[in-house]
C-alpha cells in the first residue's frame, strides 16, 4: 500500500497531476488516448500507487450524498472562497442540497458570483430548501478587505460554521528564479496568507450562545507531493506535451506547487491546535475537473475522462460532518471510498500513526519513537 509523505487545487488538471494518475491505477483518465496508455511505462515505484482504497469513485455515491441524514448541514452557515465557478460552485450546490441555512460565496468577480447565486437559488427552490445565498466580492490577498468582510458578517449576526477554502492562484510556466521573488511572493500571498487569514477570522468569530463545533475544509491539490517522480513517466509527459503543447495543465509550475504545499501545511498545522470537536480540519485533492483554463486553451471537454465536479462537491459536505472526524488533520483524495478508508488497513493506521497522510519529512517520524 502506498504511503505518500508529501501528500494540491485547481479547477484544471496540472502537469504534475497528469503524472499522478499512473498507468496502472488511473488509466481511465486517458481513455481518449488509447495508443499512449497501451505503452508499458514500467511504473513499479510504490510512490506511483495512489489508490488507498480498492473502491475508487469518479462521481458522487451514497456515503457522501448531501441528502444523507448524518451529513445534514441544517442550521449551519457555510462560507466558500472561490465559490462562484468550477469546484467552488459545485461545493456550494451540494451544501444547498445538504440543507445549509446560509451559504456565503466569495470571489473577485461580483457579476459571476451573482450569476451563481441565482443558480443556487433555483437549485434550492427545486429541491425544496430554504437556503439563503449571499454573494460577496473579496480578494483573499486584501487584508483590509478580508477583515471588513468578516466584521460585516459579524455585525449582521452571521456566524460561519463551515469554512471551505477553495480559492487559489496559479503561476506561469517558469522556474522560481525565472518568476522572480516578487511574483513568487505574490503566489504565497494568494495560496498561503489568504487562506490562513480566512481561517484566522473563522476561528476568532464572536460566538453567541452555546459553543458550536467548526469545520475547516481545504481544497488542496495533488501537485504538493509530486516531486521526484519516477522517470518512467517521462514518456507519457512528452507525448501529452506534444498533444497539447503550451497548455497550462502540461507545463511545470513550481511556484504553484510550492505555495499550495505551504498553504496545505499551514492548514494542516491548525489541526494540532484543536480537537475535531472544536474545529475539524481536513485537506483534500478535488480530482481532475474540466474548467475554464482547459477551455481557453482549446482543450475539449471530452479530451480526457474528467471527474464529475459533484464528486469534490459532495466530498466537501462529507468532510464537514462528524462522519469524517477520523481524518482530522489528514490529506486525502476525494476519489477514495470513505467507508473503506474508515474500516480498512488505512483506517487502522490512521489511528496508530500520527504522520500518516500528512505533509512531513520521510524518515524523520521521530514522534513514533520512545525517548
């Protein structure tokens, strides 16, 4: 069984994510490229095995269904950054189906947020839900804007029970030195400071009445643990580059990987400060979702076997429930079967190994030792 030690988010599939779906476990991702996938790349390195469960999902399933009673979000307020498009929009849709009382969607383009809010209102009406949708424009890198947002919510008596961190900023296909410190640091502002600032405001809310549990769900990405992959995958990468040369999904983006990894580590560290009864914290990879970046570059939606956006959408609802408490502080894929995760060898190891499915340093798990 695999054990990634540095175990990212985007509405698109990155080059490193292409690597991640190895020829044995995820060949279905490339079902439109049968000639490529018929090649034996000899990928035997255990680091390439990404299926932690025997059952792998590409679309929602009963255990994470937003209408499952144990996943009900009734009475809760949910705030979603990057909630106007793509994965964030799908997450909001699923929280509507889960009967959330209020959903606050955050983004930079107010017109897009308002369009999505109208769609969510229609979803709520059709499903017989009374969910209130609030659309607010806010740049996560704007310290004053973020503070004003949370202050305003507090003044209006809006207490956020669930925070979903979904916003992210990508970077150009250049090395860190080619990007330059100013550009790299701007990525840290968006992918580390912004999410952490939202998490801090989430924690510092003034709570009226009995203390309630909070749920912090971070949409990460698989690129955070893909350094030094097996050379056997190079042939696949070259072939894909030839097929879609210049597309952002197939170019190296170290700035994105470094900053998303740092952001994920920052959120993971919060789990050490709280019990899941106080603030449950989960990082997850949302899969391969067709989005604007693909479309803008001329890649057709049927170019790959993309995941259903409602898979990460429903998974976020599940992650904001007590059903997911055993994954407090961990990083997982939304593809993995959650019932099997809880009851399998993985579930047993989660109980005994505090570093399992976390960002750490391989070989330095010293907390396991007596001293």
